C-alpha cells in the first residue's frame, strides 16, 4: 500500500505543478522563468502551454466584430 500512496502523491504534485504553470502564464510570466520556478525544462512548459494563446486570452487573440 505505501507504493500506491507514493504514486498518488506524485500525481498530486504533478497536477499542482501544472496549475502553477497555468497561473504564472496567465499572469504574463515568460516560459523560461516558469520552467525555472517549477523545476522543469522549458520544452515541458512549452508542450503544456501549446495551443493556449499568449496572455491567456480565451478568444485566440481575435478581435470581436
């Protein structure tokens, strides 16, 4: 049973790390600084944020008509 608890803790840490990445990105932090903050490589952060418009806008940066 200790093995399962350890795996669950790792998954919780992973999810909290991802939440922190999204929060920092939405506040405008550059990806290299985010990577250093969470202790991951910049490529990992880049892959996670791929598809999310810069600045955290939900409309893809498109202006409304």
